[in-house]
C-alpha cells in the first residue's frame, strides 16, 4: 500500500472506530508499518486539515470528528478531472477560493496513475487573471453564510453612495463575472444583492440570522431575473 492510499485508509479506520480512539500501536499493526510511520502520517493528516486529534492519557489515542468529514466518494476519472478543472479556475476573489484550492489538491492526491496525471495536466492549462478582492471581507461573508450569522456591512452602491447595513445572508449569486451576497437588508427591510467587490468592510455581529427564502430575496433584489440553483433540489426536504 502506497502512502496516499494509506492516508485515506487511516481516515476510514478512524471513522469506523469513532468516537472511540485508536492507539498508534494498533494502527501500526493494522497497516503493517512502524509506529513512527503512523505518527508521521497522522501529523500529515492534521496539517492538511483532516480533523484528527490526539487524546492523551490512559484509554486515549487518535480519533476523528465524524461530523467534519465525508465518507469516500467514488468518482470516475472524467468526473475527478472536471472537478479539478473547475476548482482550479477559482481565483482569489471567488467565495470559498481557499477551500476550493485545497479540495482540488485532495482530489488529485486521491487519484493514481494516468488519471492523476491527466487531472493535473488539465488543471495546469487553466489560467485565471487576478481580480480585486479583499480576503478579510470574503472570509467574513463565507463564515456568515456557513454559520447563518448576521453581518454588518459598509457598502458603496453603483452611484457611489456609501451606507452602513445590517444584513441576514441567504446565499450567493454569480452574474457577469461578479459575485453578489443575497441577503435580507434590515435597513431597507427587503431583499438586496450586495456586490462583493463593493463591500468596503464586513464584520460579524455574533447574532444568529433568521432563515429566509432565497427565491423571495432574489425577486426583491437587483437580481430579480435570477434562476435559483436546482442541483440540490432533490435533496431538499419537503416543507
């Protein structure tokens, strides 16, 4: 078993045992390697963002947070290449660009042989020109969406008028090469679209946002003609 395969097997071994920890010695025996090799592999997993952790003391060992990981997803070579290409095209101003880059690296790392070489070669032929984007603002928007938190914005509209807004994020819209935060604006008491590159500052308030229907907010915003994404419609529970 090569190291890449062993790293993924380690994750699955920890997932299967969770929440009970496994000792380094037990993992070394399972994979027929030295304890030093297992320690090095576990440190590598931690450095790449896999939520493994060491539990000290008697009865301790290594464990993984099941809620922060996904089970194996079996992709064809074409599917993996397509995902790698799309993720490689995310520039610094794209929401979740950092996560997209690490996801692309993990996809390529999970592949072997010609499929891996083809995915890497395709990604190397995709070029994106850098655009303006404040990483702190993008991170604040990402976290607000992921955690459903209220945001305080300083915003400049198309006419150059500056305003301070308190908004409840509902989703993101991509149009004509621009990204918009679609949210309920408490100041205007209506759905609004805020172009990310016009947000001068964004700070979380620590307050939980109320749920909003994305379609209704799109209709009330400058994106009235937008089409709601349908890729996950079959997974949406009935209301």
